[in-house]
């Protein structure tokens, strides 16, 4: 992975941290969990689109 993208890394970290907190530390309400999880997914998608755009 020589072309590592900060958006993908940040999105994955957000998603993993939120999932870990929700499962093991404190049950987060859906009002908090869902928007932050969507933000993580959007960052991952932006990263993939940026990589695809850079390769063309």
C-alpha cells in the first residue's frame, strides 16, 4: 500500500473506535453512533475516490 490515504485511515479508525466503545465500554445511543459511523464510511469512500482519481 504505497499510496496510503489519510481519509481511508481516519475513516477506519473512527469506525473501529466507535464500534469498540459501543461493544466493550459503553452502549452508545443510536443518535450518536449512527452519524459518526456514517462520517467514517464517507471518509473511506472519499479516500477510495481520491485514489481512483489520482490513478487516472
